[in-house]
């Protein structure tokens, strides 16, 4: 322009700076959805793969605050506990565009029902089943009795079974314990024996003995008193001969005692 002349104008050129500001992303071109679903034991990216980003843009993720550590791999969560504590931020960048930053995003993994949850928690056991540990009915896989040393009373007993799988205790399931009603039957007294028998003597009575169950130690029937025999003497033996002046002595001996 210095060489340009015009008889009507006095033209001077002034140095200047051309500034091109970064563009901003169209918000309508960004559609981010976090994962949401029931617990299934699998890992899931926090951000759904069907999220929409501007063409040719770079998407990065961070789980840190303060100084974010951006990574192109989306963090994954596996259980309810992970989903609650994992917070993700997204940065979208592209040449000649101002980076776009999201707010805090979290996936939602909701508790579900255990597949092998006991559905009929009622068990009848024989009298010989005296403790919870004696119950022979098998529980489903990864289920155990909460207190196997607990004594079982005759009749109804409340016993707790708990889920003990590797994913237990993390809030993954709606219910991780089941109350069982254990019905223990009475003893049928199939095995009995006698006790407390004592034989009578000439001067004291005896006892016929009681009958008791050797399984539960309960007395089935009580005995009776056997009267003393009384002495049964022989014909006697002269132990001292009589004289003209004194009587003799005959000694009788009981044949029993």
C-alpha cells in the first residue's frame, strides 16, 4: 500500500495484528450419558459408549481433582461400591477449539437380587440334630450358617444363613441374609436301658430300677420298691450244751445273709 497512489487521497499503512479466537463447541453436539444398570458382576465404563462427541475431537477422562490426570481410556466400575466412589470428569479438545470440560459424572450400579437366594427357608430335622452345624440340608453355593455352634431346641428355631461370596458386603445385593425356620422333632426313644436298680436284702428294701432313653436321657418309666426279704433261718446249731445248772444255747443263722 506504500506504493499505491491516488491523486484524491494521501494513503498511509499502519501495522496491525490479525487475531483468530478459538471456536467453542456446539453444546448440542455433545451428549454424554453415564452407565446405569443393576449389578451383574461385570465391569462397565462409567460413560456409555453411545455418548456423542463433536467430529474429530479428542475425548479424555480423569478421576482426580486438583491436578487432573487425563487419560483417553474411560474408567470402569464393577460393583455398587465402585460406582459410588468413582467420579469422572471429561475433557473434549480439538484444534482451533476451546477445550470443553464436563462436571462431575458418576455411574449408577444398583443392588440386585442374588440368583441363588434361598426361597423356601424352612427345614425339618430329626431329634439327633442338636446344633446348627448338624443340619445336613445343603445350602446354596456361597451360603453358610451365621452361627453353626448354636443349639437347636425341640420345636421351632430361627437360624440365619448369610451370603459369603467374594462380592458380599459391598452393597451389591438387596438381601444377603435369610432367616430360616428350623423345626427339630422330639426324640422317639428308640434306645432304652435301665438304671438305679438295687437288690433287696433281709433287712432293707430294694428298687426295681427306672427305664430311660439312652439318646435323650429322659426317664420313660419309673420302677417300684422291692420289699426286704426278712431273714430265713436254718434249724439252728447247739453252740453251748446245757448243764444241770445252766441252759444251753442254740444259734440260728440266716441262710441269706
